[in-house]
């Protein structure tokens, strides 16, 4: 029991550095590609104070346009900025003054106030006046709590920017409950064992928003590190932010165009792995059938019909028998090296030789799964 409380305190402490608020524009840009995926679906935003989250705002405003069945958003009460950050609505209701964790569930949004359009005023009216739309949670809104897991069970798609410090726990939970997801994370998460395995199994891919150029987030007043001020609010840049999803993403069904030929001089072998080194994914030779080490950015272009992923030189691949099979040294923690010089983390890949039955399944799915953006 004591351990559980300690763990919760530890998580709450970690979460205090996780207050990065996603901008509406970034949410709009990414979600616009998956419109059809949301029709008649229950969307859960489980790290989202509805009064502070642009994810909630986006789905509330687009509830009818997307044809959602239900929208659920839950907030976390140890959040240091609960109800003070974005202030999307007037949050002076007695429940919110207590700053207790609560959930909002919406099944229908109409022009309640009769002003001729459906907007945030209607959402606010709904929250204030319709019973059972806003209810207090018994727990603190931790996405791992029993109460939130019950909501997760009901959901079809989870869409949020979860606390990065709990990203592994978050993705493991989604995987355990076998849910569709569209979430923001850090590109470093690709190397986590949990995520890398999902990439290898084609259970997770990167989204449409350009990978590795970063995103801007609103951060609390007390954060010292920020990029610039916008209307007096602190905006931070996280250059390693990206979207992760198991929804269809067109680019992952398209071959990377390969125009280079293999030569031993251009593509030396590693000292410690039986594989050749490729420095940029666009330089992958089109005529090499052995194992190649490519930078982690390859995963943003990865088409499982074109390449097999063998493993990763870093954590994600350490225990994988396939990586051990090409390892030329005993030490499992060895970074790839060429002439004794360390190279960054490499993903080991091999060209697919021919259509397998698995390819045929991917291809059969592709009509419905991949060609979705309009
Ligand atoms: C990166 S912020 C993103 C907030 C919002 N989803 C957005 O994108 O604007 C992560 C949020 O998760 C909340 N959080 C931290 N730990 C949590 C937990 N265990 N369960 C649920 N939410 C948590 C934090 O308070 C914070 O508001």
C-alpha cells in the first residue's frame, strides 16, 4: 500500500514539469487528416482539463462536423495550473473552485443559446446547465486510476498530449486496452522498448505533422525556460515533438524512393555489427539485400511493405535475438562504431524481398486504412 502512495506522489511530482499545452492550430492540422476515422466514435481526452485543453476545445467545436458519438475529457487534480492557464470558459463554478478532478461527457451539441451557430458558448451553456455533463471524479483523474480505466474501456480513440514523464505508462495502458490512439510525444520515445516494438509490429506509426521540426506549447507562468511571449503567455518550443498513432497514415504506405547504389566505400560495415551504415534514410542503397543501419528518423518514413525492421542498436533492440544475431561483440550496450568511432543510434533494417502473405494483408487493408486524407 505504502509503495502505491509513494508511487502516486512520485508521479504527481513528475507531472509538475509536464504542463505543455498544445496549440489549437497544431491539433487542427493533424486531426484534419483522419476525419473519417472519427465518425460515430467515442473520443477520450484523458489528460485534458476541459477548461484548459485545446483538444477538448477542438472536439467540442467539431463534434458535429466529425460525427462524434461521444466526447469524454478528464482532468488531473494535482495539475499546478488547473483552471488558470488557457481559461477557455468561465471556470467559476463551485466544483471547479475546489479544483477537484472531474470529467465532462458530451453526447450532443446543439445551438442551445439560439445565437445561430454552434460555438464555445453552447458548450459552456451545456456544461453549466445540463445534468451529468460535468461530474466530479472520485479519484484524482490519474489516467491509470480505476475510474479512468473504465472510461478508457468505453472509448474508441484516445487523443491527447499525455505527460511525457509518463509516456511509457500511457502507451502501455493504451496497448493493454487495445485502443486506437493519436497522441503527441517526444521523438526520443521511439527508442523506448514499448514503442519500438509497436513500430516493428506496425502497431504504431508517426503522424502527418512534419517530424522533428518541433512544436510550440503554452507553458505556465512559473516556467523559466520558454521561447517567446505571445499575448503575455509563455510559449516553449519542443524541437523533438511528434504525433504517434495507430490510425492510418498515408506516407507509411508509400515506398521511399531509392536512387543510390551500394559500394563498400560509401557504406562501410560497423566494427561491432554485421551491417552496413547508412547516414540518411534517402541514401539507402536500392541494390543491397543485407542488413543496414539507418538513423531513427527512418521510422517517420517507414513502409512495412518495403522494409523489415530487425531491431535497434539502442535500448529498444538490446534483448532482441535478431540484433544479438548480428552483434559482433559480447557487450549488449555497444553503440554502433566505425573504425572505433561511435555512431548515433541505428535502426537495423532489411529490404523486403518479395510479397509475403503479411504484405498481401497490408495491401488489402490499404484501400480502407491508408488512403484517407481528402
Ligand atoms: C503535456 S500536458 C498536456 C495537456 C493537454 N493534453 C494539452 O495538450 O494541452 C499533460 C497534462 O497531463 C496532466 N497529467 C499529469 N499526470 C497525469 C496523470 N497521471 N493522469 C492524467 N493527467 C496527468 C498534466 O497535469 C498536464 O495537464
